[in-house]
């Protein structure tokens, strides 16, 4: 009979890097889709929500979050410019 691993009884404060990035990406998506300000991540209710859902998650700085939002929005802008350019070319 094997003994259970001690890992079953120890809470870890470590968030796997892929899970950390997954939660951060979900926050970025939320902020963009709901048109919320970056300061939302400092809102007491939002912090409570995060600590309930992912207690070991540590949100990124506003600067990093802003960068991720700008990168996401930049991709959308480029795509829209391409589509508008193509539509203008077809209508000429």
C-alpha cells in the first residue's frame, strides 16, 4: 500500500506560468470587450473576484497590462486596415 503524496496536503502559492498567462489574457480580453479602464484591476471588487477564482494569481503591473492591451488592439487595427483597403480596391 503506497502512502499519499504530501503534495495533496500543501497549498502552493506558485501559479504555473501558462496559467498565469491564461488568466492575464482573460483579463485583457475582459477589459477590451467591456471597454473598462486599466484601473479596473485595482478595484476592490475585482481584486476579491480574482482572489476567489485564482488565489495564487498575481496581476501584472498596469504598464504591462497596457502593453498587452495595445498589442491586442494593434492587431485588430491592422486587420481592419487590410479589410478596408481590400474593400476600397474592390469598389474602384
